[in-house]
C-alpha cells in the first residue's frame, strides 16, 4: 500500500491560452521525467483556450472560471474602484473553489500561461492552506517584470544595451514576477529576429517548467508528515 509520503504530488494547472507549457507537464509525467506528480485538474479563464483540448485529450478534468463571464465584473467597466473590487471578489471565489472540500485539493498550483494577476484575496487563503504556487516568466529575476518581457528584452538587444535575457520559474507573491526564484536559465541573444527568439525561449520554457515543477513536487512529497 502506498503511504502518504509516496503518493504523487497533486498538481492543479492554470492556463489561459495555447497550453504548450501545460502539455510539457502532461508529457513529462507520461514519460516518467516528472516523477511523483499527478495533474488533478486544469482551470482556465478563457473559454476558447486550447489548453482545454489538451486536458480533454489527456483525460484531465477542467473548469472554466472567468472574471466577466462569471459575473464578477461588467464588460467594459472603466471605474478603477469597481474593477479592483470585482477582481478581489473573483480571486476570493477562485481560492474557495480551489480549496473546496467537494473535490481533491491540490498541493501545488502551476501557472502555465495564466493571464491574470492575483491579489491577496487569492494568494492569502492559498498560502494559509499550505498550497504552493509557481509561475514561469521569460526574463531573469528583477528584469522585465510583467507583460511583453521578450519584446522589451529584444528592444534592448537591438539598442545594444543587452546581449542576454533568460527564463525563470518562481514562487508567486502579490508583486508581479518578484517571488523567490526556483530555477533560472540565461538565454544569449544570437542575433535572431523577435519571432525566432520567442520560439527558442518557449522551447526552453517547456524544459524549465518541468524542472521547476519536479523540484517543488519532490520537496512537497518529502516534506509530508514533517
């Protein structure tokens, strides 16, 4: 019989788009590269996300939960206070869904192209429950936080100010892309154009998200009962 310290780490993946990093995790588990891990479900906030197709093909349960579609914010709302309040309500409701006793509770949440910045309304209850959250970001720690990181690095390359960028997996905190790094990889610019650079970095992202997930999952499994 498998003891609690030997059962696979329960992973919830959140993805908003094509889901190639999600697929990298699915493939790594199936080949044994990502050991002691099981993806229990996918949550997406975009109804047409290709990640849903990937989940269905892999037999992974999925759920759609959207800020506007689920009634937390009116479409086109411009009042900043109402936007902030709507996001807080959404984040709190999402945390409640993740931690619901009606379903299997994750031990690790992996953000694999999740296009929504979490507030404390999500992060705090998740942290209290002892669930870790990790994200992958196409930049080195402290460089190009937030959106369009590859594009901004490319502008620096073209201007002659930088010759390298990188990728990191990090813990998620309430400051965007500022959580403690888990795995970091430098990527040298080889003089290619933006689309080629993006393609090369995405390839390395797939490797890095597997490596970081494996590291954290192993720590979770080994830390049970201590």
